C-alpha cells in the first residue's frame, strides 16, 4: 500500500506544481454586457477551428500573459480547491481495502478585509473508519476589535491541536512585492522549456481551443521517470550534494520494506515508477478571457486500468482528481474536514513554547567518550520575524529581535547516572533584554600543556548586526552611515574579510554539511553526526583551513569522532524560564585572566585606553596602557550578568566614527570582545603553530561602547626625539633581502624605535613607516612584498607628521635568467629525459643598469652535491634521470653563488623528483593473515595492490589493470632460495612450524622488480605459540583452565558467512578445546590438547572439562590445522 501511495504522491506533487504557476495571477472573468430585445446584424464569422501548437510556444505565451499582471484579482481575493482520491484494492484475504483523500483548499482575501483560511489534509479510510494522517489548517478568528490568526496541526490521527499563527492574507500582502519579481526575465521560460525537452513531462504538441481562449497541454508523468532512468545517477546526486552509494542504499532499503526487492537503486526506482504510471495521462487547461486575462486552470486525470490490453500488474488501485482549480468566488474551506467548531474553540498554544529534554553520547571509534544531557526551554514568537520581509534595516532587525520572546539551551556533560559534571554549552536569551549569551566549554587541547577551550560571551543585537555588516562589506564599514570607514585591525592594516560581492550558495553549503548528519532510523537510533568531519568542512566552507598541529588540536578539543543525539517528545506549554542572572560564566578560567572571571553584558569604561591620540595615527593599540592578559586583552570595567560592576579584560574588534586626520573631539563607537579561554589558548599555542584569526570574528561576544576621543593636532613647535635609529642614512641592498628592510633602519635589532614627544613616549613599528619610490607612495606594496623591485626608496618613520629624517635605500634586483628563455618542468620523474639549461645571474642596480655576474652551477639531489653523471645517464647530449629510488621525494637543484651588495647570495632552481613508490604494511605479520594488499605500488599516478591470483602474486589496480612485475618472497634471508609458499587465499601455506615452547617467528624477505626498478624489504611472521607457565607469577592452580593460552589467535583472519571479519579466541567451550568466535560457543577450528607427565599421556586423569584437577608440572602439547596449514607447539605448565 505504501509503495503505491509513494508513486501517486510524486504525481500529485507534479500536478500541484502546475496549478501553482497561476496561484498569484488570478482575476475575475468580466462578463460581456448584452442589451435585451435588440437585434444587430453582424458579419458572418467563420467557425473557430482548434489549432495544434507546440508546447514550447504555449508555455512562452502563458508566461508572458501572466507576467503582464501578478495581482490576485482586482480585489486580491481568490480560492484554491484541489481534491484527489486514491483507492487501494489490497487483493489480500482478510485485509480491508483503503482509500486516501488528499485535499488542498484556500479562501484568501488579501485586500481590505485581510482574511484567509487554508486546509491541507490527507485522510485515510479503512473499513469505513476515517483517520487524518496529516492535517494543516490556517484560520482567522474575528472579534469586535481585532483578528487573531491560528494554525491547526493533526498528525497520524492524534486530533487537531491549535497554535498561535500568522495571517495567511497578511503574509501574501507582505510577500507580494517580492513575488512581483518572479515573472520578470526569460529565465523561468527557459526552465520550463527545459522541462519539456529533457524530462518529457509534457508532450511536444498542445492545442489552442475555445476560440483561442484556452490552451491545452498534455502531460505524461511516466515519461519523466523513464528518461531519468537512463541518466547517470551519480551526476544527478552530485548536483544535489548526495553521496550516490548512500542514496542507492537508502532507496534499496525503503523498497525492500515495501516489498519491492527488484528496486536496488535510483535507475531501477525510476524504471518501476515509469511502469506504475504507464497508463496515467493528464491534461492541463489554462483559460483566459477575451481580454487575455487569466481566468483559471484545470487538470483532468485519466487512469486507464487496462488500456485495452491484458491486465497490468499495477492495476490494483485507481486515482481520481475530482477538482483542481484556482479562481475567484467563495469556498467553505473546512467543510467535511476534521476541523470542527469544537476543535476551533480550543485554547491556542504557542508552537514554540515547550520544554524538551534529551541525551547525547559521543564516540571515539566504537568506545564511548562522553555523555551529555540536553535541555531546551523555549517561548518564542517566530512570526515576529515576518516583520523583516521588505524591511531589513538595522533598527527594524533590532526591534524585531527584542519581540521574539525567550530561549534557553543547555548541554551538560553527565556521568553514567545522569548527574551533571560540567556545563558544555549554554545559549540563552530573554530577547527583550537586547542580547543573547553563549557559553561554550570544550575539552582541553594538549599542546605543550593543557589548554582550555572556552568561547562565547554576550552578543548585543545591534553590535552583532554591525559586525556582521563589517565582515560582509569589502571596505569593512560597519554601515553605509558610518562617518569614516571602520578600521577593524588596531594597527590599521585592515582585518576584515574581503568578498567578491557574490552571494554565498546557502543551499549548497547546507547540502555539503548535511552529508555528515545521519538519521536513518530517527525514532530508534536518533541522529548521528560525524562531528569532526562536519566542523572541518564548515570551517573550510567559510575559508578557514586547519592544517598540521591545528588539525590535531581540533581532534583533542572534540575528543570524539561522532555524536549520537536522542531527543524526547516536546512538552508544549511548559516553558520554565531561567533567569539571565543565573547563567553560568565558565569561559574565563585560564590563569592569564587575573582581572576577573566574569563575562559582562555592558561596558562601563575602557580603563586602559588613553582618550587622546595624535593626529594621523590609526594605531589605537599604541594608546592602551598597562599589561595585557592572554597577549591582547586590556583592562575593562563592566557589568556582569547579575548587574554587578566588575573588572574584566577584552579587546577592540573594530571601531567607527573616528577620523584621525581631523583634530578635535570625536564620538567613537567601539565594538568590544571579552577575553575568553580561546584567546588565551591561541596566544599560548602560537608558540608552536602559526594561528591567525581576525579580531573581527564574533567568537567572544560583541558589545558596543561609545566614548569621546580627542585627536591632538600637529604641533610644529614640539620637539621630538627618536631613539635607536641607524646612523647610516644611505643603505644598499638587493632584492634577496626584500622583506628585511625595516631592520636596517634600526641601530640595534634588540631594541625598539621610540618616538618621544613632550612627556609621552611611543613605540614605533614597521607599520609606522612611510615609503616613497620615485616620488610615488609604495608603503602598502612594501608592507606586503618588501622592496622586491630595483630602485631608490626613501623611508621615514614616525606618527602622523612627527617623522624621522629620511633613509635612502638603493636596491639592486638580482635574479636568475634562463639563457634559452624556456621554463623548467614542474616535476622530474625517474627515467625522464631532461633538457639541461644554462642560466645567467643578472643584476639590475637601483639606477636600472643591467650587468651579469659570473657564477658556476652546482648540482644537488636533496642536500647532497653530486656530479651530473651521478644524477643523469648522459648520451649524445640527452640527459635521462637515473632510476635511482633514493632520488624520490627529494629535489634536483641547480645552485649559483654570487657576491652582491648585501653579501654572498645563492640563487637556486629546484625541481621535485618523483617516481614509483612502494608502501608496505606492518613489519610484523601473523599466522592466518593474508598478504593480499600488503604492498601498494604507485606508478604513473595509478595505485596497484598486491593480489594473489591463479597461484601467483600480481599487482592490480582498482580498475583491473595488472602491472607487469616479478615478486619473490623467501624465508630466512634474501637469495636463500627457500621460497615462501601460499594458498589460494594469499596466506602462507607452509611455516617453519618448529615444535617448541615460547615465541615462534621467522623473517621473510621480498624483492619486487618492474620496469628496471627494484624494491626490497622484509617483515617478521609470528606463528601461533604458547609460553611456559612455571614461574610463581604465571603458574596455574587446580581448577584453572588453559583458556587464552595460545598467542596470536586473535590475529587469524576469519570471515563469517556475510563476509565480516570476526575475532577469535582459544578456550574450552561446549565442543571441547578449540578456537571459537569470541564471546560465543561457536567453534570454528579444532585444537587437540594433550598433557604429559614425562613421557606419559595423563590428559584424561588431570584434565576435566578443560580444567586441571591435579597439581604437578606438565608438558602440554597443542596440535591444530587451519586451511591445511599445521601448527604444533607445547609449553611447560606448573599447577599448584
């Protein structure tokens, strides 16, 4: 039954889509006036003849006519009525037949009355009993002074529940200016013509009838799936962001449950649906009046059960579409539905007023890493967000957010008994307070020491909106009304992310991220999230890449691979509010925060900031006094969540309203983030890893603070002093030192340059330099690339107009120039021919004069200097790179050494060397394991795995290509001649099998040769063995068994009937001594165990049910055979 509903559900969606095209374009049909009793003579008009018209022409005409006017009737009133019935004949004795009725009705007045009703209902009828499988209704209840909108929901016959809603009519009115853009342009016409040509949804020809006022389109839904069945499903799924294998597996699983075993993936599903819909035909009528104004649309559906042929296997159900219209008029929307007057008198609930609890378990591999308790308290009015449609200025956003209500999410780590250990995440807001609070406490990262990871804080709505605007705007401006462009970085270098102006592909991003969320059986298993993969992908999506140590830090912080989340059913109407003053603040635990551990909701003062700055100086960090906490956080006074005035620390994310070039008082708005454990951890971790995050990223709260700053104008009479400046004013260097120019301005590299002005001192850095080249300001270029172009540069350092004397840099460009003008290859592969070129070291001095420097080339592989003939086979002037495997992974270098103005310089040409690579498995192998896949050869970009086929070893690629090679395995040592024998599974078929006590192992050497290359190596193979148990630590007692005595049983590769590898163990089970599937009583291999006292076999007298019954010292022997391979060994056992 379900599979038939599924097929028709897809078809019904198609019909509704066609009807929906005209949903916003309905007008009343104007009646033509007549004059009774008047007869007029009209010229004879030829009878109308129906015309055959191409479907493409019909669609283009329909679109153009609808585009002319998109209002919903002259009075903005319309009704929609869709009624379809599916009847199911089960053909099963004792099973009742069923029918399913799908109804969509709406009666909307988006004009002055602002009224509207809507009903969507799927009703099942079995044995004359009706049940609403799904119901959704919208209604407006009018009182004397106002109208209240409500929403009703019914799921699986549980009865309609009444919730506070939003006016459907108001929504249409609000959205209409947006929708008016829908019909503009040719893109939609192109889309629908694509549907015609590619999917086959419509037949190629339609009809114009009713004196040219009605267009008729013929639909063929079966053809859609027939065409889809021959398309490459992997490409279709790729466009949807779905893994093809997962999608096909899901389709197969669903089909199996519905009794369709032949459906194994997308193609077979489409083929089945095309068969199910084989005799389904639909005709669409689009009617216009004489003025070409839209009247209505109808869909007529005909399902021919047998189509004049023999009975079809899919003829056990029928579909009738009773109504499918959109027009003007009146409609009793709720007639015959489950939405009775009694139901409508219910007290309404807020759909987002609820309490919700749940739990989550995180896993590292198969092991449980952490347990969490989840609690949500919500009392939100999400309909307030609709006020943002067509009005997204900042004031309206802030005003709307303050009306949203209340939300509190808390996730705590708990013990096995559910008792709270520590708060992991809190998200809290009483929205009318104008902010929300985030506390995120993650697991510590392990770098040199344990580093806490806590982030979040208080996010003021207005401040956060401004910061988001800065991140989006290319110039970093907080808003279009800002007096001066914002300087997100304190140094004035700009830290805001630049954008291309293109809008992000939100749906694409969501699809990318959803691949890591699995809810195959939500009710039983909850939702499983591949957490680490999800976070890495999310960060990469937004331009943050984790490499090296940072990836390790993320793994430590998450301390899990996956998280499984299960939520209980929400309890509606039971929100228990938590006061903002009780929210935990646990994200400033690091020892660096000596000022206080509180987060704050309001900034009272920026204590460390001097409110007077020099004209022309945008580096506000220079005006922060006192010591820093966590490398960047200065003293701040604020109010904590309880309203108490406290000391804390933070940093400036950005500011606006400051013009450093205009002297006088200025009102400046600062955007402040509070120092968190994350800030401290990044500061410490930067010792061993290069970590750069923009201060503008809102990771640690966003608070706004406005203060008055004074910009002090330039004082010509003020005496200045600048210390630690180099005495030499003329500096000669070359471009190989391009980025070390600032150090040459300093007298001592161990001291700072300091500007002294009156009683104040200011440290000067590279960013305080001003650089000219040939009279042009090149400061920013030199900051980015250094002095990498030959010429004469003049440099001063200082603040604003307070500058040092000029330093002149004469910069020579020195570089290698290939004599033949060619270029080097990007890589060299062993065996490649190489064109060895000559180079000249060229110098262009600061005046533009070119000269050539004499130098002889030196050749290297890696760091080793070598002769050309040691690197290449040279014949007739052709250089062929030797097939020396030691070269792989290194670089072939040509080095020229010369003396320049800056000293001795080396100029190098480097080419990476590549070639075939062989990777081997573990250096230790065990009895019963296969060597299939032990060696992996990568050659010419293709991977070949070692495989045992037809009695020999081969190297085979994933697509079945075999690499010609010779592979030899020998016992003992290379060249021993004692060749290792293998069985059909690629396992060693004959071992030394020395009958002894203790470890039994041997060396195997291998040699792999192909295409003139030779790889060799070795590994150790351990056989099954037992160790003596005669010491006081290892000896046994009467009653002890020999279970687990044989070493390496768990290494034997054993596959169950379904192909899964199962772990084995040696023990005495229900079938005696043997090797069993672990933790079961299923024996898979026999083991003969005998006990000897001297030469006498005493097994029967000293062993009972696998346990020793008599004290003594014995020799215990073990004999077994696995896949024809014998293993025999013994040990001495002392029983006390």
